[in-house]
């Protein structure tokens, strides 16, 4: 079975980090992109020309076993001078792909010039269509990155040549990046930072080996394709036989370059349509609902639908709340509502897919849930109204519920909210809103701690035990065989914290002095 999953697997079985067979691999990359553009799923079978191309590509894999790649860049193994080693990078692009290929040019011991394949990189063109000059610029970007990578590996490379068959790209690279649009300017800056603009040269596209990266090649032909493995023929000749550098000033080049110049647009005025009522200007749900109810009553009076007087009723406040719920619903879930109205299934990327929502009679989006057959629960309990997480109405509803539970924590507030509404990412949203509550911050804040003062110098200086002491009494103690009270004299060393105990009969001065003398005598 020819499925996209299998095609993706086949494209990954060949490991080619150096890009030896990039012209062969770019074909399967373009085929995968075509499958994506056609919207074919992973397990869907593709047919027609795509199937035939995929079968041919798979059959050609076995021909790669005949490919032999030298392990040494310089088969002659004798290089006259490191100064003769040159790096040549060729770039090209088409509407399907772009890439670059690099070669080393060196002089053999016989005085002849030889070239060796080093590396190639290719990319599939973006799905968002770009002009051919911009794609050529993307190929030049890859060439500059290859130069940066190889110069870090081959320290002996002194000369670098970058080749492109696009005169427009060369005009951009040799110009000032500041005058171009952002897309071109950013890439020209990167190219100018990694390569010398003078090293970029123009040549005819029929000699470009990177052209194979833009249209692909069969594996059998690739193995024997000399231009891919060694570059154009003139690269093995003396420099005076290379393509001449020429001025590329003509009307076509100038017109293409002019398209990428920055344009300046002066806007004299802008019309902004503001909402009559903005929930962002209210800090309390009660105020928002009351103002909305008064506005609705005023509009109905103008239309002569009703002439209600007196204070606002609970029905008017409920209708005002449902009004804002519908507004929030239309702003956040318009695609889902359209699908439900047309009896279609929700998109796979919909955030409401796991909730199995349905439209209530008044246009409110509700959760289906598992309590639909309950007779003693209200509609809000069985089918909570769905609300998005990051809206002003959701924030006001959370504030109102938080105040109803007297500034309790996240769990209590969540229970209060769930009585009527099902908020996406509810716990995370409630935690974010409650983090701004000043009352909760005041009561949940930890008390300040006193900074402990440093110990006095007599406590930290080294000295003999009991050089510096402190005394205290403990007691009274009642000892057997006597009715008199007894006390303990505690003598503490301030440095080592050692303790000496003396038993005394009372706490008089004479008794203390006698006990102190006994302590000294020990």
C-alpha cells in the first residue's frame, strides 16, 4: 500500500549528512511536500503520477550500492602548496527546491588542477510561494553557511569562490542591505558577514552542478555524472580560462532589484470603530451587568418594545449576562458554532473537541456531560456554559465567584465557578486571576523576620574554658530525707558553652561565694 506514512519512512532510511546523493534525495523530499499540499493523510493511499514517481524512486535505491566514494580528498596525495587549495561553492534554485554544493580545487604534483566533492545541502522550497530571485537568494544563504562551516574545518583554505547564475542575487549581495526589504536585507546581511562580496562571481547556468539539486537526478545517472562529482570542466583549468566577470546592468535586472527596495507609505488617518460597551473598562461584574441592562432597557424603550420602569429585575440582569456570554462565544468559537449549526463535526484542532459541546436553544454553547438524565439538577449544573480562558468576561466572573466564597483559595473559587460555567484551563486561569487579589496577598503574606544580631566579642574570641562565665540559679528542688529546699548554681562558659553545676542550700550571697570558691578550686 502506498501511503504517506510509508513514503516518509522511506525518505529517512538513507543517511547522507554530507549530501553525496542530494540530487537523488531531493526527489522524495519534493514528493512528500506535494503530498502535504494535496492534504493526503498519513494512512491515506495515494495514486496516479505521485504513486508512479514514488515506485520509480524506490526501485532506484538498489543502484546506490554501486556508488563508490574516495576516502581522501586529494587522490594524488601530493599537494605542491597549501596556498593552491581553493574552495568553490555553487548555488542554484528553482520553484521546487534550492541548494548549494562545494568542491576543493588543488594543484597536483604534476602541475595539473584537480577538484574533489566536499559537501552539498538542499532544501525544499517553502509552501508559501516565493519569487525565483528570492529562492536563488535562499540558495546563496546555504552556500555562505557551507563556506563558514568548511573554513572552520579546513584551516589551510586561503581562497574562496562563490558562484551563482543569478545576476539579481549578485546585485543584492554586492549592494547595501539597508536599501532592501526585510526579507532580502536579513539574508544579504548574513551572506556579507560570512563571505566576502567580492568572492561572488557569475557564470552560465549550463555549467552549474547545483542545478541537479533543483530538479533531481536518477541514482544510476548520478553515479557517473562527472559534473556533480568534480564540478564544471573549466574549474580544472587555469584561472584565466574561467568565465569572465562581467557587468550585469540591464533593464530586467534593474526592474527585479527595484521590486525589493523598501517602500514608504504615509497614512494620513485611520478609522477605529469602538465598542459601545467595553468589558475591559469595568472592574466588577455587577457594574458591567447593570450598565448593560440599563442600556438594553433604554434601547427597548426607543424601539417601543417595552416601557419597563423601576429598579432592574433579576431577569434583566440574567439577560445582560447571557448577552456578554454570546458576545464572548462569537469572538472565540465562531468556527465551532458554524460547524454545530450545520450538523458537522468539529475540526480536529478544536479546543472544544474533548468537551462534546452543543448549542442550547438561546444560542449558548454548553458542555454535554454525563448528567443529562438527572431530574433534580438545573440546566447549569448538568450542562455548564463554555467560556474561553483569556477574556475580560471570564476574569470578571472569576472575581465575582472569588468574592462570593469570601476570598477562599483556587479550589473553592473553582467550585463556585463550575456551578454555571466551564472555563477552559480553569485552574490555571483562576490561579492567574487570584494572584492579583490584594486582599489575599495581605492575608497570605508571611511575617517579617528579625535579623539576628552578631555575637559579642567575648563569645567569639578563643580562650580557656570558664574564662568568661555566666551564672544562674535553678530550683527549688525538694530532696529526700530533708524538709529544706535545695538549689542548683549553674555556671556557664560563654565561649565553649560548658556548664558546671553546684548544689547549694539557698540563694544568699555567702552561699554563692562558698559555691563559687568550690568551683574555682576544682
